[in-house]
């Protein structure tokens, strides 16, 4: 059974709201042996929703439609879907009671009649409970083009959609799936997409797997889908080909993996950031449990902060400048000394778009890492926007620490 997701909401097309529901549902399905075959975002217009349904039904047997189940005039999803499939809408007394109760939790007086729009559902449908909001989910089966189709309607707000997807939608979708699809992957740290594909071309050509790659500042994530045994064999072959840059199977996030290495080794970490402005500290502290090893970080943007907090000598700043190998080394040594951490990371550079010179152009970055008294500093020449340079610098600094930690094992 193939699954489609149609996300309704004009705000999704204007860029004012990110469609996190698509990512969430995709991850949930993949983690349980399923996957999305089709996804489309459309405005809150009847003709657009109908068009999306027509497209999805060409290849998919199950369709999840999110958004547009509220009481306002632009909430047209239920009406459009019911009309498209010829389903009669009826009023549910149970849902009316729920809407009344939900209204009176937040308001005084009678519940406005327009709120009861959320009590409508297809006559042959089933209600999916939504404890987090007034609009309930809906499920119904219908014959379309001589095939049985399964239609799920779900609220759009992520705080309502996500628990419904986890507890009801995904289990129900996978009940109907005839076979499970195994998806496994890993991050090839600091390897570009085209380079990785070239490396793995001959390795994977004889395996019956579907290949997916995703480029990022951290490297390229490889995903293989297919039968469990075939995927496992292909994954092993791919990791052997990639070599030391390959994270273990299932590890697709560089900072999470390095955080786990630190926790497994009982090594503490502190960071000193200039051009990355706290990105490295943020990435590490996104990982639950990192407080057991992460001591903290210093964003030492000015020379004064480098001197006063990290102990970078004035002589280095005067002779070599803040963007130099010597300064980066002094920063990582200083933050480890100040925090008593066994490991450290430092970054200093010119992220742009201004501030560069012929001698020190935009994109010149120094990264440093220290593990148990051993320190390394590397010079980088990065390209792209300010954001891209900062992201790449943070990732490369983390990867340098990863390599040094693995050398210690």
C-alpha cells in the first residue's frame, strides 16, 4: 500500500509556516517500516485540494490530509474531501459535546454555532480522538477508480498532529501495508554528495536497494531502502567503502554521535567560538543527556573577550591577529584550562560578507580541537554565504574532534 500526504494551508506556501508535519510523518513511517510515496502542499482552496487528491490517487491507496478542519471560513478541507468522494456529512452529538467542553475551558458564555462545523464527519467515517484540540481526526474507506482507498483527515497544528500520527495514523496505515520496507543509513562525515555517489557507484550497483542521499554541512547522509537482509548487506559494503568517514549504522547526526562518544568515554567538553557564534554549543546541547559531559562554551567575539576570558596573549593578537592558527590554538587551550575540560573545540575566522582582506579573505577559518592534552589546529578556506561558512566551520570543527576521539580508542 502506497501512502500520500496532502498538507493544506495557504500559510505553508507563503513561507510564514514551516511544514514540519511532512518531516514528522515521514520519519515515523520510516522508523516503523513504511514510507511516504507522495507529498503535496496546497492552499486552502477547494480547486487546489481537489487537484491534489486527483494527483495522489493516481498512485496511492492511502491518503492523509492535514489542516483545514477548524471552524473558520478558510477551513474547507472536510467539505472538499467529502464532496470529492461523494460522502455525506452528518453532525455528531458526541463531537458537539466535546466542542462545547473545549470552548468553555477557554471562554465564558455560549459556544458560537460556527464552532460546531468541527462536529461534522462522513456518515460512514470513524472519529479519531484529538485530546489536544477541538478538531477531531477522521478516517473513512471509499471505492475510487475500482480500488479501495483509505482516507485520513488530521488537524494541522503540529502539537495536535504529532501525537495523533504516533498513536493512531501510523499504526493504522501500517496495518494495511502488505510488506515492510527497511530503511537504514549513516552519515559520511565531511564528504560531499557527488563524491559519495562516485565512491559508492560500483559498491551498490549489485544490491536490490533504493538509494537516497542528502547533503548537509556535516557531510552526506546515505539511506538505503528495501528488504531487511539486502539493506544490511548493502549498508555494510557502503560503510567499508567509505572508511573512516562513515559513522556507525543509524548514526546520521554528527554532533549527536560525537556527544555519545564523549559520554561513552567519560570525557568532558568545552567550546570557544568566535565566527560560529555559539552554533557548536547549540548543536551539542540539543542532545539529551549531554550535561553529563558538556561543561559550557564561550562566544569570544572581541579580542578583549579572547584575552580576558580565554587568556589569549596580547602578543599573539598583535602579531598574528585573531584569525590565525596561533589564536585558535590559544583559544582551545584557554577554554580547556578555564573549564578543566578534557576536550575542547575552538573556531575563529571571517564569515563575511565583509571583513576580508587580500591576506585574510572571507571564508578563512581556523578550527582547533583538543583531547587529553593533544591539540590540533586546521586552516580552512570555505565558500558560500555567511550562514553557510558558519555551518561548515562548526561541522568541520566537530568532525576534527570526532577523528581525534576515535584515535584515542
